[in-house]
C-alpha cells in the first residue's frame, strides 16, 4: 500500500551562492553538511545536502546565472508567513524539533548569530518561531507533542470556502490504498496533467523510454570520493 509515510527525504532550495547557504544552515541552524557534489546530469550545477536526521535532508542547488534572476516579494518569494507568492512557489518552510525546550534552544542558537527571531507563538497544533534565511527565505522551526486530530483541526466552514464537499473531505482524510497492478505502464502524454518543464520533444522522448533503460543510463550511484576498501 504505497503512501508517503516516510516523511520528507529532502527539500531543495536554489542558491545564488551555495557557500553562503551551507554556512547559514550549518553554523546558524546546526545542520551538518554531509554531501556536496556536481549535480547529477546537470552541467555546471552544484548540489549540497545537510543532515536533519538519517532519513531527512535539507538540500541546496547552485546553477549558473541564478544570481541574475531577480527576487520579487509577492512573486518569487512570500517574504513572511503572512504574505503571498506565485502559485507553485514555497510560501515558507518549517523545520521540526522534538520539544518546546528544543525550540527555545534553537531560538537562542539562531539569535546568537545575530539573526532576528520572532516567537515562540502557540498555534495549538504546534509552537513556532520564525526567521529569515539567505536569499529571502521564510523559515520556521516548530514543535508539537501530539499528532494532529482531524476531528478538531479540519474546520467545516473552511472546507466550504475551499470548495470541498463532505464526501470529498471524507476521501481526503482517508485516501484509499493502492491495490492495482505493478508495474504500471507510462501513461500517454495528457496536456491536462502536471508536467515537468523539459523541452517538449525531449520530454516526449523521456516518456517513451522504458524505465529500465532510464535506470541503466541515467543513474549516478557512485559517490564522488573513493575510499579504501
């Protein structure tokens, strides 16, 4: 029954200066750098991973000419947790810590580096602090002691404003398990579905390529540094 039950493997942010981001998230937030290499299959790009835990990472990507793309609050970036940005962009990112005491320790750690922090604020479902990261990132650290109870945190009035019926809400609260066949063939291209931004002809060739061929020829399994056996 495949579901996204193993949390987030990594979140990737674009950087104009990858060193600036690595320094901030390592020194200020305390995430150790565990990988830095040429991004697989993307000439000129650098890819960094910082450890949040053994199964969850924060990732930074640097590509040529990123510094020439303007940051626009309200379009590319929200600028705070109370402001909008373009659809499909990340409004804000919340890291997690285990306890309220850890939250206060993180607040003090971040402030000790001269970075302003707002909070803590108690949202009931979690307690949070808020601050900014490099390149106008909007960041949060949050903690919660119990799992969210949908019976008290899904507001019927807000469901209605979101255009979600009671039947749809019941389905969204309990997505059905997948019990169909495996493997499933690549669907035909459908313009109405979400698609990645490859050149159209390249994308169609990728979709037409058998999975096992892509796995064989597009994988980069070896780490960049060889160690003695």
